[in-house]
C-alpha cells in the first residue's frame, strides 16, 4: 500500500516591496489585461517584473504563449533569481504539459522555496512542484484573469493569503453544501480535474491521492466528459484512500443538476466526505486555496480549515 501524502514545505509570506515575477507558461494573453493586473499588484506595494517571453506568441500554434523552451526559460530564470520572492502565472489555457519537463528542477530546488500561484492548466505545475520540489503552492487567481481584475473578493482572498495568511485559515463560501456529509483530515492537493487525469503516468504526478483532501474543479466539460475524467481517476486507483473531496466551480460545464448527479455517482461510492460549491476555481469570487498543507474538511459546515497558515 502506498504511503499517505505528507505535508509539503511552506514558502515565506510576502512583504511590502517583495519582488514578484510574472510568467505565462500556457496560453497567450492580452497586453491590456496584463497591465491592469500589474497595477493591482503594485497597489499592494509589490514589485512585479514581467519575464521576457510573457507576451510572445508561438509561431505556429496560436494557443501557446511563445515556444515551449521560451516559456520554460522564463519560469526557470524567475525561480532561480535570488531577488524574486514569488512567481505568479499570468493565465492558463493550455501548454504547461509541453514545457514542464524542460525545466531544470535541480537548479530550481537549489534556489529554494518561493510562492507559486496559478490555477487551471497550471495544475500540472502544482503537481510538479509537489513531486519534484516538495513545495506547497497556491491554487489561486492569475494576474491577467478577468475574475482577478474585476472581483474585489477574489483579490482580497489572494492579498490576505500572501500577506496575512493567519487571517484565512478557514476557507469556504456560503454556497458550500454537503454532497456526502462528514469530516476528514488530510493534506490538500488538486486543481483542474481534467489536468489531473491527463497527468496520470507522467513523472510529475503523485502515484496516489491517499491521505489527501482533494480539491477539484473544471471548466467547459460536458457531463459525459466529466464522467470519463472521474472514471479514469477511479479506474487508475489514484483515488484509493483519499480522505475527503472539496468541489469548486464547474463553469460552462453541463447544467448544475446534471453535473451534481455525475459527481455524486462517481465520487459518492468512495465513502468519504464531499463538499460542493466551496468557492474556488473558474468562478467569481474565487478563493485562494493552499495545496500541500494539512487541513480538516467539514462537509456539513462547508469549510476547509488549515492546520497552519498557508505561508510562513
């Protein structure tokens, strides 16, 4: 039997004046939205620096922000820069899986722990940081994402997590409701569920979610595709031993009742607490959710409570 997940290393919180590198590991982004996001970060007294290839476009594939090597180089150089305290992703889309194995993980480990932020396609990097560096990361809004630019609650969740992490130990919105009642303890992991399924069998994914509190969400998946994704995770035995499951948003997926039915059918038989609509992912507002930390999930109360602040 595989050992249960262990807590990962927490990076240090940010402070006024902290230098933050912005990278685009996936899809291309509009320059105006990037500028607006940078203004928000500056308003928090952060010092954002945009890496050289963030506004690139791949010469052949328009869904990628620059070549795979350029995107990987930006992330690697940002991480290895001793003046940088955090690396924020600009947007998701698609492309992380093409560049993640091009990173020099030995050099990045030597550079030490830093804050890493993103969601959606960035799920593949969250898993890679966990497996290859043993580092806790933040599943949260990206610099050029519309929800971050337009929603004050989404911004505040991230700001508090970065600067005052002890103030956001208990996570959950009023929308939360139990799909399967109960309480469970474990180590948080997860992200975009289609990316978790797509990562199975690769070097940067954990062999099992055993002992974990799995946080999953997605966007644009019809009921049968979500069924297929969850069934793959079940058939691969990756969900064996999971302690509990928190569900985020299912933006632009099948109608809510149909999506809930699939989730209940596929996850209910695991016999663990499942809470729906916890309030993270492709939604507004979107809470920042720490990954790699011990926590308690209370499905009846609709809360996820961290044992310790997300950042040191």
